[in-house]
C-alpha cells in the first residue's frame, strides 16, 4: 500500500488557468476557440510554448518518431519505471480551448507543484503530449498513441494523408518535430489522463469529478459511393445513378441502427465529400465516415455488421457502387481498478463530489491501457459541449480535477522523504 498524500496538497489553480489562457492564444479559432490542428505551424508554436514551460520546470525532453513529446522529472530510484501523465495539444478545426490541453497542462502543473513543495518521488514523472490525438486532419484519431501501443505501424502512420493529400510523415518533418526515439520503447509504471468530459453527465448530476472506469468502443467506417456524374437539370430522374441520395439514405439508416441499440449507443457522420462538388452536377463520388460508439462489445460488432449490410442493400437498389474501409477502431476499454480506486479516494480525501463515468469520447488512454495500467480523471464541461469553439469549463472545475490528478499521480509515483 503506497502512502496517500495529505488532503492539504493542492495544485496552483491560478497558474494552471493562466497556462490554459496563454496556450489558447495559439492557433485561435474564428469563434473564441482553437484551430491548432496537428502538424500545422500553430501546432508547432504550441509545442514550443509547452517546451518553454517544461524547460522552466527543469524537465528533460524526449521526442519519438511520431512527434510525441515526453518531458521527464527524475525520480529517486533510477530503475523505477516512470508514471506517465498526459493528453494532447492538437485541436479540432473548430475546437475548444480545453479538449486535451487541460490534461497536458494539468500534468505540467502537478510537476510544477511538486517542485514548489520540494516533493521527491521514487518513480520519475513523464508529462506527455501525444501527437495527433484528434484524427481530424490525419485519420484515425489517437494515431501516435496507437503506434506507441503497437496497434499501427510507423509506416502506416507516416502515409496517412490529410484532405490536401499531404502525408503525416512529410508534415511532421516540415514542422521540425520528428524525433529520433523509436516509438513504443518506453515502458510505463502507470498512465494517467485528465480530460474534460465532453458530455453532459457530470454537470447534470452536479459532480465535480468523473472517476472514469471505462471508455466506449468505436468504429470509423469510411464509405465510398460511386454514382454517375450527370446534369442535375437535364437528366431524367429514372436515369440517375444518385450517390448523394444513397448517402442520405445511409445516414438515415445509421440513425435508426443507433436508436435501435439504446441505451448507450451513438452513430452519426461528421465529414463528407462530394465529387466534383458542383451545384449542377450529380456526384460521381461521395465519401463519408460513419462514427459509431458504445460501451458494449456485442452492440459495437452488431451495429457495424447491420450498417454495412443495409448500406450495401441501399446502394444496390439505386445502382450505386459501395465500398467501405474501417479507418478507425478500438474495442471498449476497462481502466485499471487500482488506479481508478486511487482517483476515487483522492476525490474523497479532497472533499470533491464524484461519480463513476464511462468516457464517451476516445482518448490516448485507450491505447495506453494496452501497454500499462491506465486510467482517467474527468471534469464537467458547460452543457456537455465539446468539439465546438464554445466549449467551456470553470477554473474551479479545472482545478478540482487537477488536484485529484496530482494526488493519484503522487500516490502512484510514491512520495519519498
Ligand atoms: O474522437 C474522439 O473521441 C476524440 O475526440 N479523438
Ligand atoms: Mn481529447
Ligand atoms: Mn477531441
């Protein structure tokens, strides 16, 4: 049993908030949020600011071949495996200021508070900024942590293309953040990730802390439908090979499949492309990605099978070609019980209201859990809104979660002296 920190140990919430507001100035969005997409110049700027703060905190940087940043605070036992604490600094194109960023900067704040308090730990602490968590520019999401966990090869990752056809590998080199470290060679004693909930439950239940026990599983199914380019005005309805109509029927069907698997299932589409995307040309090609998620393995597999089978029927009836590729996937995740208990006990000790939570969104912790004991801490967000520039949290919420993270990390890294 490792010693738990005293309840008076807290982070410096003002300093955490100041860092969040400073980072939010980099890669500003158009409505108060952020557009700091992975491997853009803005991402590079955000990385440099983060490194500056880590340098001030006396951390040593390591960067791997996927561009993930590992900032180490030494422990007293050189043989002890480090406790990793992190999340991601990259954002959606219309992202909020806190998704991912809160977890990276709260991990840094925990280390800065250890420095202020003169705390030594047996295990080193490694503050981590995972590259390309969002998967917005280069699918799939959690790409770098997926390579780290052995789920994707480096070659697969380097060849992922953004909508302009640029590859991950080229863009990583262009911004100068391709490290030399082999990906995944680092061994972890444990991994913690602090994140906004990105859902409405904690706020609705008036709870300050989410004790995350699980994360729901996901499929990203990329459909490519082939129709026939033709004049939207002079082509009789009976002669049309209408890929756009097939897409709309598939979207309706995805909604029905997700609703048929309630409670605890979601399905929808966030991205689609028409080609040639001209107002008066029926599309020759339509590509879109269906995003389905649920904590239940059976439901996840059943939904995928149903959607693919029904889509094939819809396309056949319209004479539209249909191909589908799974471009993202992870099964439902169960986090480490010992670490989950430490998070819960830390919330208790600190007097914060809390409840068990299943994460709706995917996180790098889902892949870290494949290679080390892992868990998450969550705080509420206003209206449950995220992946929207209006994403909002309070300083109090941010600080409470950071205090819990601080305690759980200290307990796991083992305070010495
Ligand atoms: O898609 C997700 O759940 C995460 O935001 N990348
Ligand atoms: Mn995130
Ligand atoms: Mn996100």
